């Protein structure tokens, strides 16, 4: 994992564990420094960032609300294990035809190769 991505994850997990807003100046500044474009939509728009909203809703419900983190490093470990171990490889997604994302991507790549 690149240092920049690690810094972003560090800030994200830190912000999530204390329920702070992602519009914080330090997070916005870091994103700008490493070339990540933040997407923040209008209040009340159900179509803006639906996938991201769904992801963070699942993260909060399935992980953050069920753990008490000792420190930021512990929170990072738990969140990353959930993302890579469950969310991307096991959990079925309605937007991907009820397949896990990794299965969906592999299927799409195999279709393109054929």
C-alpha cells in the first residue's frame, strides 16, 4: 500500500471512529496534496454518490458500531480486513448482479478476453 493511501486511510479511520465529517480541513488538504478528488453532493440528493453512501453505511453498521477500537492502528486493521476479506470477496452486491465484487470483475474480464 502506498504511503499516500496509508495516510488517507489513517485519516479516514480516525475520522470515522470519532464520527467526524469528511469535510474536515486536514482531510481535504491531504486529498488535494495527493491528487484525490473528493466528491461531495447536494444535501438530500439520493442519486449522488449512491455507491459510496452504501459502502459507508455498511461499514458503519457492520464494523464500526460493533467494535471498540483501542487505537487508530487497530481500527485500520479491522476496517481493511473487512474491506478486503469480506466486502470485496464475499459479500454479494445488488449492483453487481448479486455477485461479490471480485467475482463480478473476474467475470467481466473473462468476457472481454473471450
